[in-house]
C-alpha cells in the first residue's frame, strides 16, 4: 500500500498542475518527437527514436508515480489547528539561544518543504525538535553539529 501524505490546499494544487502539464504538454510533445523520428526511416539505427522512446517511458513513469501520490494525498484542515503548541502548518518564531539569532518558519509536510519560502519539514531535525512545544519553551534540536537550543517566541497560523 502507498504511503499517505498530507498537503495544504496550495501544495496539492501544485501537484495537480504538474500532472496536468505532464499529460497535456509534455506527453504530446514526446509523441510528436517519436512520430518525427519514425518518419526518418530505419528505426534500428535511429538514435532520435530511441531517445524519444526512452523519454516517453520516463515521463509515463513520472505520471504514474504522481497519480499515485495524488490518489493517496490528504488535505490538512487548517481551521482546526491549535496555536498553543507547535504542529504541522504552525508558523513559529524561534530564537537560537546560543547566538540570539531569530528565525521564523512554517512547519509543513516533507514534500512541501522549501527553505526559500521559510517552510521546513516536520521530519527535519528542527521540525522534529519544535513539534509539540509551547511558547516560551526551549527546544533541544539534534543536528549533525550537536544539540542546538531554540526558544519558542511565537506560534501562529
């Protein structure tokens, strides 16, 4: 059985848009490449044909995998999130106890993590360390460099 993954509405929409692009843009483009290569004659020594068929196989595999992910996706109900503790979709303002540096992250599912957008995975070391903590609590986060301490300054949605 496939693994259930949790997504925000935005994250699930991105996946569906990507699948739509693969089916309606990329698939016809590869079919056209195959048809063009086939028109060039002898298929036994046609590198273009072989490359297009391989690209088609890889695309179909990606489409199949993405369809499976979407079929097993579950939306997170953002209306019932409790802001008293850190949970998935919590926006958390933290302070590094050692150097006083403040950061703000939103905790998301692994597949929606994007550091540029300040979204970290609940499965990351920091995400795991923050889960379940309350405002004012110090979270001990196990990192490759050792244990880091972060104070929870604020929790919001």
